[in-house]
C-alpha cells in the first residue's frame, strides 16, 4: 500500500487514565493490560495508561507500575501518563514513560480542588519537574495540560487572557508542549478556534493538542473547530468514559470510536481501525459489567460505502442499508 497523502491526526487514547479514574470501581489489572493491548492493536499510537498518584487517593491507579511496564513492551506504542507533582513525576520518569502530562489549572479554585496547590505554587512545581527531567531524564517529553481552559464549574467563566497567561507561564517553565483541556464542558466551537489560534501565535511550536469533554454535547463540534485552527492531536476515551472528579458536573470524554469515524470521514488519516476498536470495547464491557458505555458508531456501525482516508476498506462487513431503518 502506498503511503497516504491524507493529513494525519494523532488520536491520543486517555481511557485507561481519565476514564478509569472517574469510576468508583477498580478494573482488574489483567483486564486493563488486555484492554491496552487491544487498543494498540486497533492502531492507537499513543495511550495515556494511568497516573502516578497515591493509591489511597485513586485506588484505580494502584497498579500503575505494572501497567506501564506492560505498555512499554508493546512495539510502536507511545506510553503517556499523568502526574500532579514532583514526586509522581520522578516515579514516572524512573518507570521509563515516553510522555508525562502535568495537570495545570487556570483557576486557583480548580487547582486547589484538584491538586491542593494554588496556580502559583503549581508553576513553581512545574519548574522543578522540568529541571529534574533536563538533568536526569532528557528523552522524556513533558506536556502541560491546561485544565479548565475554557471555563470552570467552580470559579465560573474563564477569559482567553487568563488561559493564555497560564500557557505562557508553562512555555517559560520549559515544557515541550502546552495543550488545552475543556475539563468542565464549557467550550464552544468559536471559542475553541479563537483560543487555539491565539495559543499558536503566543507559544509557537509548543502549542499542543485538544482535550474535550462532552458534558453539553459540544465535543465533536469542538473537534472540528480545533482542526480548523490546525490542531493535530486530539484526546479521546473509548466508550466515552471519564470526567474530572474535581470538576462538579463534568461528564465523559468524547468517544474514541466516534472521533475516529469523524476524522476519517473528513479525510484525516488516523491509522485506526474502527472495527478493531470493537474488540477493545468488548474487553472493557466484560471487565466492567453494568458500566454505562457510550458511542453512536458502536450502535449504528459504519455506513455502506465507507472507506478510510488512506483508502482502506472496513475490516468487517458493512450494512446493506440503514441499520436504524428509513426515517423519511
């Protein structure tokens, strides 16, 4: 097969971290490892496999060392994790991850609720983490994930200037990438397009990806706006699992399956097979019986005549007609 000329978009899967940390139950480690392997087999190139936090705070992440070790054994997989402080970051560095995301809030209110530090304190923490990386672990990428970038359920509205001040502070701290997170589901497409363009103008090549929640049903619309602004990395969670435990009212992330279909249908090459994602979803459903799983593509299937942006045909048979019947 010739190399696709379609523009590439990286779909970063955050379900094993952002999805599972939001659940009250704990996914068994063996099932988690099978799930991550199945996600990688479906073509996902980057997976945020967990977070380095105290097990007493998030028992869902108590097996993070085993999970990282397994993920690192999967050829071609970029292993990402989250850590909220210097201690967790050092543990992540020592585990050999490829990418570390630091959650940095725009508002003091969310920062205190999420990591028990003010924004000013977190900026200093990031400086220390970057210094440690530079001194001892130079090959590991650090992303600042700027939380509540579009609005905060605790503090209320967040202005573009507030968000950009934090983004600039992160760039000055020496992180490699600054991404914007719609932690609370406040964002709308006009705001997304405007803010990402400003981010690119202010921090240049350090402007990173988008992390959207679907709290008010705006997730995929916001993805299109981010694409218009030139964003090439989008986070998503299989079956829409997730939601920040420290942002009241925040619900799940955008659904990986639906995002991949949207991107491929628009001509963006993700390298991911939607049908193969069903095998990963089956592991999830089996391991978390009764848990609410979301996704329109999962219910409706791929439309007849669909082809991926690189010319591939779907691996599973396509329906002869509309699965939901003729509505007209």
